[in-house]
């Protein structure tokens, strides 16, 4: 474990903050860190850029993080896990994020945007949850962008072809829909999904994050290829 | 060539998954079972236990400190989980048990009719009144093993703690209690402090050290036990490649358990077994011929 | 800022050279003394001892196993060597003593009138009847310290072995015997086996483990001792940089000893002291303010 | 410690053998290994080439080594210690070896000979002790080459100038003479000497090899610059 200091905290929407550190955490898009919030717990969070995390307050620790401020110090283990693989030069790239699933995809977007044609989609409940300004927005209530969920929007705008690459992160039901859509079109090998699971060690030994098919989300994932998962 | 027999357990190779490592879900156990000689499930007690809150694991250069705190769903629930495993693997499944007393220990085996053997965790260094609290006391060790032996015909292994002045005394107590083998060793008492927050890193303050760092220490325990015991010894502690296994075998172990090495790779065991196989093909020996060889004619 | 006082010894910084490390020649002690707060000479007994034959040291990833075997020219000869040192350094010189009995211990201090303090080696894990043989026995520990305290007015430190079930009991025995401080800890019992020759690597078979690998273990000893002792604790085991020192201080040590880190560089201590100095300049604290801080409000 | 296998043993003279291993020990000229001769002791020996040691039988272990043969296995720790530094392109190089001191200098010679003008001198007692064929020989009894010792020969043939580099290894009295000769000419910074001392750990912690001026032969040496030693 080493310590990092907060350089800047950006409020992204009501219950989401982007915490920027004073140094690079040396990870790749898709990797996560185990963040030790002293006095609270240690939790897994994806890198949302080389030096930032984007956190949604859902419980004790994440809500404490909403109040973090410049100068705060956190413990870090990692980055850990398998990152997203990079697309080939001729592939068209789609990012499909649901809710806070935008965190790892934002890092990927920043990495790819200058060299690839990237279409980023972010599905949220309503316009108050908009966090970043570049993605196509899909809202459940239609208060901004497309009315519907991220997968519906994706199905509408995507050109399904073998030279596509789809990266996704978000709630399980959303991932499942996307998975099915890609499977139906025989394009599972164009899909990469970042999974979440309850974590303790983060390094592949304790077994708490293991999936039904025996894979460790922390070590064999969190990014899995569509062909490697069985939902 | 790689086959070994421990009590009446036949293993196709001597590399066993250590307890607590990926051992709480049937799916990961099944995966590791593919290449290992046997697998030990995560230690389970009568009732469910929450375990400690995060952080419970700290990885460092050459070692890992953990205080997971024997998190467990309890015998009844866990038995259901392990039963799923039983259906898909033909490898020996060793069920690791923890308890506060010999009575509690003897109530556990019945929950696991499919177990190939039981391992008594007399050695967890970070759970109050459990594990080590028993494992440092010769009489308690003997009594607990006796109690379990009375309720099961399966082999019973005693997993020992190295955190004692003289591990051979505990080993002898286990043998006298009727243990079919000892497992040496569990983790070493350790602590890690963060210099920025100025607090212990793990939520439980203290934990147990595992990984490469403890290999020469664990090996010493096996060496000493081999000089006094007649029952087989299963070595454990810091093993990460086939050479480590050979060291343990030469020191007196008939088999080994591997834990922290999974930090490097899911295929830790696979690699070790392959290396062992190549080595023995080269020397033309059986693993059993090597047991304790380093003691001779020093 | 870095000054610490242990009993009536004033050290300009808390980083002390550990016994047995470069400690048999005045010339190397003088060199290390330049930057360290104090130096401990190699353990010396009444009579000369050959020590074990080579190999006596094995360096591994993260750790060193040694069984030098308390090689020593004996008190009389070694006193002459140390006297040369006394003339060229103004740093406290701590003379480390080993013996088989309290009587033998009490015969030693007289040979070293120039010593600033004595450290009793109750903890060497690889010399029969010496060191650990005494250090695991509460009564023997108490008696030996008492005996030495009776023949000298200098501070007397007890260097403890971690190879016991409960180090706090030994620490308390030392305190009751009148020790002015404890040094925690000496090396951990270990062995290493060569898979090609199929023999133990060290000529003495077993040795003691030191170096980075043992840091979390030694730190745990200091932590536990701090909870029960009133006398100061000098931490030792695996320290290789200033952060390690801060960890030990936060766990309850007032000073530390450094040994195996000299494998990396002669200037190990120099680097550590510089780092500590920078850290405390930055936080604006004195080292003494940090002692035991990690115990509070966990 | 790791193990190496003997590929070849060359008898160099009555009581000296060159033991060649089946693999490179990955050391530089001037470095040494701690060789564990199972059943005997572990002793320090200089590399006499990337994959060989050259040993003189003087005691129990070294005499045992005289009988080593192809296929024998030894334990190795190291290579350890500070190697010889390389000369500058325009420097004239002298190697001054006494007896078995030729071992590390042979490795240095093999490394430098193609790119530098190297004059190698080997002082021995009589012609029966000749080991390698390239050096200028000096014998005490005049039975081969120059009659006299290695330093005398060196003094006779050397051009003393600032652009010279003198490397030496051998018995203490010889090194002392050479040291004095170089010091008198104010050329101590052109001199590098490889020292020997009784060793246990080989890694700078036990103190057995420490010199009168507090240096560790195993770690701060065995190669020392002329200006850094006080004889
Ligand atoms: C690989 C990975 C990457 C993640 N990346 C992000 C991210 O970038 N941004 C973000 O806001 N969240 C991310 N999460 C989810 C985040 O870890 C949880 O929201 C957080 O652990 C909840 O902690 P809490 O104390 O606030 O909530 P709690 O009060 O503990 O629980 C609230 C909810 O979070 C779940 N939860 C609790 N602990 C964990 C845990 N250790 N791991 C996973 N879920 C848990 C609970 O099941 C519950 O549903 C990620 C999770 C994983 C596994
Ligand atoms: C850095 C270094 C490089 C060396 N390189 C070579 C080399 O390339 N070829 C070679 O033939 N010899 C070399 N030596 C010397 C060699 O190590 C000794 O000859 C050998 O250790 C003697 O061991 P023994 O058991 O045969 O002799 P012993 O019976 O132990 O003693 C014979 C003599 O060797 C001396 N000696 C014993 N042990 C050691 C030891 N550990 N270190 C140094 N001297 C010792 C004794 O003082 C005695 O004079 C080197 C020594 C050092 C320190
Ligand atoms: C995260 C973790 C959890 C563990 N849980 C258990 C357990 O439940 N029961 C047990 O007997 N040992 C447990 N152990 C100890 C291991 O089984 C093993 O004895 C120890 O880690 C030393 O082996 P290693 O160095 O190969 O990891 C655990 C170890 C770790 C690292
Ligand atoms: C080569 C070697 C020799 C040692 N000799 C002694 C000794 O004579 N007396 C003693 O009390 N401790 C001796 N020790 C133990 C050290 O003083 C120290 O307690 C131990 O090495 C742990 O600290 P470290 O990890 O910083 O090395 C020796 C250690 C080593 C490695
Ligand atoms: S969190 Fe421990 S195995 Fe993944
Ligand atoms: S041989 Fe141990 S310090 Fe040099």
C-alpha cells in the first residue's frame, strides 16, 4: 500500500465526484485500485483517468468519499486486474456505459479518442445524472438525449460489423442485454465487459470475487471478453 | 511418479490447494482442482462468521499479510456450496474446520459426508479464541483431534501454527491425539503499519504472514517435525515453484499446500506440477523416494 | 529532532548498527559509527569460538539465512580490538555478550570498561546452549540480566528471540530482571535446502532468517511488547529504509537496529538517517513524539 | 545459491586447474563467486572468464577442486563485488599478475585484448608454473622469461605516463611493491588492484573480510583503485 494525495475534487452530479490525485497511478484503462479510506473501508474503484477515480455514493465508504477534498490522503493498492485491450486501427469503437459504469470507460475514451472513431453512450436515469459531456446520453425518463436505456440507444446507432469493438461497464441487467444483442449477431468476440463483484484481497487469492464460472474478477478480470463469459 | 498416499488418501500429485485460498466458492475450487492433487476448502465453523471488514489483505514485496477473520457462512450453508463441487470433481476434497472447543469440533464432520478428509485449523493467528488459541496448547490439540477422530473414519489432519516455541511438541500432541498427518504451517503473526495514517493497515490490526518470505521458516518447521514424527507431514508456506516443493519433500514432507502463489497466477499449481513432473522424469525417481532425504548423512 | 535517550544513553539519532553486522573489526565499526546513533559490536563470549565453517550465509530474495555460529576471539582479545575503536569514535558503543549461564554473563562486563552499554544476546537461534536456549526461558532471562546488572552500572539491554509462543512473557521477565531496554528481535529459525546436492545449504544445517522478509514479523513483536512493557523497546528486523523505521517507532520502538540492509550498501544507515531527517523536518516533529502512536484510537 | 555443472577441466600446471562450466556465470572481470564445494567448504574464487574459475590447490577445498571433472556440480552464490573498471580508449593497459592472481586478470585480458594494446605480465616461481601462454613471464629462478619478479619486469618494460592503466592481482608483497612504484610516480589513479581476504558472507554483512581501513573486500572490492587504499 502507498498513499496518494487529493489534488482536486470535481462534483460530477448530485452523488458522483471525480477525485483527482497529485500523481499518476500508473494503470491502464479498465484496471482498478483498492482504495483505503482511512476510518472507513477499503473498496475497489476503477481508474477514470491515469490520476483519477470517479465515485458514486452508495454506501458508507463511497458516501464519505463524496466529501473528500483537496489534500486528503488515501491508501492505494494496485492498480490491479486485466485492462481493456486496445482496438485494431480499422475498428469502430463503441463505449456503452450505464450509470457509474462510465468511470472506467471515461479513461478508455480519453485514451482512444484521438486515434479512433469512438462513439460513447451513457445511460442514466434522468438529466440530473449527466457526468461527462462527450457521450451520447440516454435517459430512462427522456429528460435528456435519447429516451430509453443505453443498450437501446446503442442498438439504434451501431453499425454491426466484424470490424467493431464494443466496450461496456454498468449494471448487470444492462450488460446482460448487451451481451445477448452481441451474441445474437455472432459478435461476442467484439465485446469486452468490465464486471464488478464484492472484493476483499483484490489480488486473486481470497476467492470472494469469484464468478459462477470460477473466474476471479480481480485478477482474471475485471475486463472479460464476451466470448469468455457465460451469463 | 507423482502419486502420493497420505493415510488412505491417494493423490495423483503432491500439490494441494491450501485452505482459504479461493476456497469459499465451488466454482473456483473446481477450477484449481483440475491440476492439483487435492483441494482444501476454506475453513468453516458451526455458525456463520462475518470476518473482518476491509482491508483484510495487504500484498507486499515477497509476502502477504492477511486477517480475513475466518469469514464463513457456517457449516450448513457451506456444505451446500461444497456439495456442488463434489459433483463435478473427482479430486479429494479436504474440508477445513475451525471451532472453539473439542465438542464443537466433533459436531462438524457430519455436515460433510462427501469430504475425503478433514483438516483441523488449529492455527489461524488472527481470530480470537479460534485457531491458534487452541494450537499453542498441547492438550487442547490432542483433545480436539481425538474428538474428531471419534466421529469420523476419514483421515484427520492437524494444521499447525509456527507461532510456538517448539513446534515438535505440538506435532507430537497431534500424533498422540490420532492425527493422520500434520500440515505445517499456517501463517506467522505479523503486523503492518501505514506511516501516513499512522495506523495498522489491516482492520483487525494484526494478521498472518504468508508467501515467499516465510518459506525458509516453514521449511524449518517441516524439518524439525520430520525428526520426531511418524505420521506424514504436509508442508505449507511460501511455495511458489517446483524447486520449493522439492525442498519441502527433501526436508520431510510427503505433499505440500500452495496458497499465496495464486497471487501470481491461477495456474500456479499447474506450473508447479509440470515442473515437478519434468524434474522426476529427468531423475527417474518417484516423489516418495525423496521424502526426508536431506536429513541423511549431513 | 532525531535525538533519543534510552535509559541514560543519549543517541544523536535512533538508528543503531545491529550486532554481528560488520561488528568484529574496529575499522568497519568506526566506519558505520560515522552516521549511526550507536553501534553494537559482534556478540562476544568468555572464550574464543571458531564459529561454523563456510557456507554460513545464504542470501535469498528478500532475506538472508545465517549460521555464523557466534564466531568470536573471546572477551580478552576482542576487548583489545574494540579499544582501538573507542579511541576513534564518540558514538555509544554497545557490547553484545553471549554466555551459557548467568555466572558466565556476569564475568564479561569487566573486560569492556569502555562500553557505553551491554546487550545480552539471549536469542541467537543457531548456537547450542547459547542465545535462544536461554532466551526462551523466562527465569533464565531474568537471572542473566540480574547477574549482569549487579556487576555494572551501565545500561543493560536484553535482545529477545521471536521464536517463542509469547514474546511478551519473555519481555516482562527481562523487565523484572532489571533490563533497561529490550531489543526485539533477533533472527527467526530457518533452513534452506539445496535441491541439487539435496543437503541443507548451511554447514550448520539450521540458521536464522533476517532481512526484509521478517519485517512484518519483527514489527508484530515490537507492537505486542509495547502493550505490556514500561522499559524502552529497540526494534530490529528487516529495516531497510526510513519508512520502515517510522513503522517501528509508531509500533512502539524508541530506536531501531539495522543489519541485513548492509547487503545493499555500506551507506545503508546514512540513507536511512537522511530520510528520517527529511521526514521529521517536513512534519515538524521529534522522533520521540511518534513512539507508539499507532496504538492510539485504532 | 544456484548450481552449475562442470563442462571441462583444464590442467594448467601441477597444482592449478581451470574449471569451465556449462553456462555463463554473468559476471564482469574482477568479480568473484562463492563456490560451494559440497562436502567441503564454500570459498571465494574469481571468474577467470565468463564461464570459468582457475584454482590453485592450497588447502582442503582447493585441493579437492584439483580433482574435479566433467559433470561435477557446484553451488554458486554471486558473482559478487566490484569489477575492474574499463580503460579509456587511448590508454595503454598493463596487467601484472603474481601466481594464481592471473585468474581475474585472464578474464580482463580476454575482454580487452582485441580493442586495447595490452601488456600482460605473469610472475611465477619457475617455468613449471606457467599457466597461460600470452603473458610475459617472469620467474624467480630465471627458468623461463625474465629472471626476477613481475613488478621488476613491469618496471623495466612500462612507459610511465598518465595515459596508462595498470591492473594487478597477486600476493600482498607484490601488490605492495607495485603500489609503491606507482605512488612514487604519482600514478596511483592509474592503478587498480584486486585484493583477497578471508570471507564468510561475500555480501558485505559479516565483517570478516574488512580491511584495516574499514573497507569490505567482498562488497567495496575486491577491486580497489590505487588512490582508495592505504597499505
Ligand atoms: C472492479 C470494480 C470497480 C469498481 N469501480 C467503481 C467506480 O469506478 N466507481 C464507483 O463508484 N464504484 C465502483 N465500484 C463499486 C464500489 O466498489 C462499491 O460501490 C463500493 O465498494 C461500495 O462501498 P460502500 O462502503 O460505499 O458501500 P456499502 O455500504 O458497503 O454497500 C453498498 C453497496 O455496494 C456493494 N459493495 C460493498 N462492498 C463492495 C466491494 N468491496 N466490492 C463491490 N461492491 C461492494 C454492496 O453489495 C452494496 O450493494 C467498483 C467495484 C468493483 C468490483
Ligand atoms: C575475492 C577472492 C578471489 C579469489 N580468487 C581465487 C582464484 O581465482 N583462484 C584461487 O585459486 N584462489 C582464489 N582465492 C583464494 C581462495 O579463496 C583460497 O585459496 C581458498 O579459500 C582456500 O580454501 P582451502 O579450503 O583450499 O584452504 P584452507 O585449508 O582453508 O586454507 C589455505 C589457505 O587459504 C586461506 N583461506 C582459507 N579460507 C579462505 C577464504 N574463505 N577466503 C580467502 N582465503 C582463505 C587460508 O588463510 C590459508 O592461507 C580468492 C580469494 C578471494 C578473497
Ligand atoms: C487470504 C488468506 C486466507 C487464508 N485462510 C485460511 C483459512 O481459512 N484456513 C486455514 O487453515 N488457513 C488459511 N490461510 C493460510 C493458508 O492456508 C496457508 O497456510 C498460508 O497462507 C501459508 O501458505 P502460502 O505461503 O503458500 O500462502 C489463509 C491464507 C491467506 C493468504
Ligand atoms: C551475518 C549475521 C550475523 C549476526 N550475528 C549476530 C550476533 O553475533 N549477535 C546478535 O545478537 N545478533 C546477530 N545477528 C542478528 C542481527 O543483529 C539482527 O538481529 C537480525 O539480523 C535482524 O535484523 P536485520 O533484518 O536488520 O538483519 C546476526 C545477523 C546476521 C545476518
Ligand atoms: S478479491 Fe480476492 S480473489 Fe478477487
Ligand atoms: S565476507 Fe562478509 S563482509 Fe565481506
